[in-house]
C-alpha cells in the first residue's frame, strides 16, 4: 500500500479535477488562467516574500531554541526551495523533508533537525486552526454546517489515544515520541512560543491576502466578511495529502462553498485555480535558490578535484 499510495493520491486528485471540469465546464478553468494579470503576479511575489520570511523566521526561532544553528538568510533560501519542491512534486511535503534532513546533517543532528521542522510546521497548523475556529464562530460559513459534534470529537480523541498507545509499545516509535516530547517541552518558553504564534498568525494573514487577490482576479465582488470563513476553511482543506501541486480538494471545496454562499460554484472553482497558479508563482524564487545551490556544489566538487590533483602534479614535478 505504501508503494501505491503516492500514485493513488494523484489519481484521486486528478479524478476530483476531472469531475469538476465535467460538472462546471472547462471554461471555469480557462477563466482562471486568463484572469492572472501583471498586478496579481506582482502581488503574489510580494506576498510570497513576506510569508516566506515570516515562516523562515519561525523556523529560526524553533531551531535555535532546540540548540541548532540557523541564520535567517539560510532559512529563507531553504524555505523558498522547499516551497517550490512542495509545489511541483506530488507528495506535497518532500521539500520540507529535504529541508529538515539537510539542516540536520549540516548541524550534526538529523533527528533534531527533523523535529525542528516538524514543530515549526505544527505551530503554523495549530495557529491556522485557532484562527479558523475564531472566524467560523464569529462569521459562520453560509450553507456549511461544519461544526463537530461531541461524538466526532470523542472518536477523534479515542483514535489518537489508541495510536499513541500502540506506538508507545514499539521501541523506535517510543524513542521518537520521547525525544519529540522533550523538545516540545523545551519550546514552551516565553522567549519562544509567543513569537512563534505571532509569526504564524502573520503568515496566515498573508495566505488570506493571497486568496483575496485570487478572488478579485477571478472577478468575485464578495466582501471580506463573506470570503473570510470560506478562505480559512480552504486553507485547512489544503492540508489533505490528495492533490496535484495543491490542486484538487481545494477547488472542490471552493466550488461547493461559493455555491452554498450564493457566489457561484464556477467562480469558486476559478478562484481556486487562480490561487494555485499564484502560489506557484510566489514559490518561483526557489528555482533561483536551486540553481545557485547546484552551481555552488559543482564549483565545490571542481575545487576538491583540483586539490586532489595537486599532490600528483607535485610528485611529477619532483620526478623530473
């Protein structure tokens, strides 16, 4: 199942997009591509820069608190590269995996490097969920009854408890849980978590701004009050690991949500397409980082090769 799951996710995501295309027509997709103009591209790059710097700053705080060296400049470049890899590869998390392992190797502690990225991403998701709940409580999404009942909450908590109990009896898993818990406790410091929460909240605001740019580009005249609950739910939906470069469940949800809110299902689908393209554009600076890092590695290999050849040349010179 592990072998076929990546392909199954692609098939599911493609199926969702095809179903939406059949239901709403290809015009909504083409409208999304035509809606992207110079202003939306510039806005995407600007918002992407801000959210990347904020997220990288959050990573720096977490990594340093865990005893790992990390500069903001390195964090920003690595974060850009990770976002681009996440956007273009199917799994959607391979960029973060590379970022975690690479930083761990450079710091001499791969396990802690992975945990630093895990906690950095986890903090962002927790803040997003908190903001989402606050928005939905004050501005419920029209036509969408998504409030969980007591039974649902109990089942989720019970499932988590069972998974934790089973994992605790597996020695490698138990060790990972102990290390993760220990590092998590270290992050519970007044010098760390308030700043992490603030950076995460500002990052979410950037994502919401990107959605608003996408909605306006798609021709929506809905107010921010109407869009806010839909946007935060869409951001949560994007965490579902069934997509093609982020496309799939997001567009399906936006089509349903816009339709329920009386904004038009086709316009919701178009907004999702515009947002996906703008998010990819915002990650494009990662291509520069990839090129420069590849060039630096090539130059490093050439230098090492030259140094390895020096003793041989000296021996030949002495022999003459």
